[in-house]
C-alpha cells in the first residue's frame, strides 16, 4: 500500500493523551483499540476531503478541468470524483502502535501519488494510431487514420492532498480517545 505510517507517539500531541497512553501501557492494556479509533478518524477525514474538495488544513484543491466543465462531452462535477477509483482505494492497516493509511487497489498507484503530491514532469507517449472523424468542428466524409510518432509530453498536475493529519484531525482523534479511555478507566 502506498501511504503514510503514523505512530502512536506522533499523533498523541496533547499532553493528557500522552499521559493516558502511558497509563494504558502501564496497565498492560493493548493500544490496538486506540489505533482502530485513529484509523476510523483518518478514514472519515479523507472522506470529508473528497466531499469538500479541500486538503489538510482546509486548503482548497485546484479544480480539475473536468470538474470545471472544460472537458468536451463530460459534465462538470467535483475534483477527484469522476470514477470514484481513488476514493474507493483508501485503506487503513492497524498495528499495536501505529496506523498506516494509503491508497491500495488502484489500477495505477502512480496516479494516487501524483494527485497527493502533484506531478510536473515529462511523460513518454508511445507511437500509436488515431482515428479522426472531424477537424476544427467539420466532420470528414469518412474517418481518417493517422500514425502518431512517439513523443514527450509535459504533465502539470497540481497537488490535491487527500491524506494528511491536521489540527481538526488531532481534535477529532483526541475526542475519540478521551471517550474510549474514560470508558476504560471509569466504566
């Protein structure tokens, strides 16, 4: 899975959470339930980012051409929501002291990384044939098949981070952990 690993110590930013985690360990309790809560918090955060088209910290994503309605024959919509492949590929893996969240199961995992971090590079377009039915809006009497040579093409895909950990996630996780730990120690 292409993703990010977040350790228990990293996400326990608040001193009271660190103290509670130490207490859980001192009592010999398993921290895995806390990691499951972290995984659920991260998954909800990623879902919210796809819904709001905003990255960590509430930073708006640049609109894609398709979402802006600039792609002929495709209706306008939301960025990174055309097929649902990326959103549907988000997975978490829980271990006793860490959670890994990332993208798994995509046909093209490079696409997930390119959208998360942005991609500004030259890609190779292999030689191929193309059938053309019209030019400049004027239809041909019969389709034309042309050979296209191999060539390079610059990609300019802006970053649209969907995975990350921000202050809102920290608050949500802190609330979930506090509720869990209250039940563990007082319930």
